[in-house]
């Protein structure tokens, strides 16, 4: 199932906006002096709440992604399929070797050796 163009465009815009915010953080565009945090406690609380909300939204998205990956009913990966095929091959080879061993009858069954004569 392929996502529609609207969904892809929406996610593209969201990712671009987050990249702009990250670049602004790296360049210290949002950095405020400590005096402004002490001088305006309402702005400080607002910043804490905003950061907490963003962290919760991010955690929810990560949780949704992880649970969707874990609970999805997908088939085996190519590696797992190859391992299962090799397991079947090993079982088949083992059975073939057992059949060969059973089919091979000893020509002369070993018995007690005669005593050696001393000169």
C-alpha cells in the first residue's frame, strides 16, 4: 500500500520544518540570556511546557512506529528464508547419509581375532 501524495507532502513539510528548528538550535538562534529566564518566569514555564509537549509527541510517534513494526504480520526476511532453506537441506543430507549407512552392509562381520603363533 503506497501513501498518497498529500501524505508524502505533509510529512515532507513536517520534516523540513523540524530541520529548520534544528538548524536554529545549532546556531543558537533561540538562546536567551539567563537573566530573561529569571526576570520573566512565565516565559520560562511556557518554554518548559512547550519542550515537554514536543518530547511527548515525539515519544508517541516513536512508540507508534515501534509497535507497528513489532506487531505487523510480515513474512520472513530473505535472510530468515535462506536459513530455513539451509536447515531443510541439512536435514535432507542427514537423512541421505543415514540411508547410505544402513544400505552398506559389512562384507565380513568382525569377530574375535585368532591368536598369533609365536616362532
